[in-house]
C-alpha cells in the first residue's frame, strides 16, 4: 500500500482537463499524479515538463520509452518498469522487444542505432552514473546533439519518477499491472510493494 495516500480526484478540479487528456492517451490516470498533488505546484511543474517532452519528436517515441524502461529496470524501480512497458506497448513497440530489452546488445530485434541509445540509457540507470565519452561517440554515429538531448531528457524525467514511486510505494494501476505481469514476469519482474489492492502478492518488495 502506498505510503502517502492519493488526493481524491474530485479535490483537484484545476487538473481535471489534464487528467482527462492523460486518460485518453494512456487509458488510465497514474496514481503517482494523485500523490504528487499534495503539492499542486509540483504537479503543475511536472505537467509542464511532460508537455514539453511530448512536443519533442525528432526521436522515435518507442525508442525513448524503451530507453526509459531499461534505465528504470537498471535502477530497480518496478513501478516505472511496469509503466514504461505499458507505454511502449501503447506506442506500438513489439512485445518481443520489450521482453528482450536486457539482450539488446545481441538480439537481432535491435538496430545498431537503438543499441547505442540503449547503451546510454543503461549507463544512466546505474549508480554511480556509468556514462562515458564513448557513449556519446557511439550515439553521434546516428543522432545529432538535439536528438541526444531529447533522449537524455526522456530518461531523466523517469529519474524523478523512479525515486518518487519507489519511495512512496505507489500502487500500480490494474491495467498496468496486468500487462507488466504478462510481459515482464518471465524475466523475474514482480509488483512487490506496488501491487494493486485487488491482486494477491507475487513476491517480496
């Protein structure tokens, strides 16, 4: 159960248009938004950042989500690992690609350009940060600096959510849990402390 209870949606009328937009895009309203909303100014700031990130389109959305998925997995945030698997699937990324993300260096499902991007994301998700100059040399074979900034920003956005959701123990939404459990459990993923209330636990946090 979440360590901070969500603010009731009806108590947040200023965000209702935003919430409806997210529901149309994702099919659900993330519980994390409702815990952040204890400080409305923070949610407004994150809303602005999200809008800015969605406006950037020089890099394939599916690749940016896969990068965020791999970095979230590397840092150990099961909640964001689940969310990014759902977002990747929603954006047309093949299930086989999501399931094989940790084999990106050797799997023929990934191009050399994707490998360079995912190599950066994996290094970004490590602690301490493991990014080197070589990562940027590899990226520049396929992407310009504006595209690289776009990719880094996408992963860094999840850096906030990784820390937030792992700390708060945010409850997973049922549709996110169901898809993540189907796609990710073969590689050892469990919801742990993020389990929806209506579902029996699969493992320890």
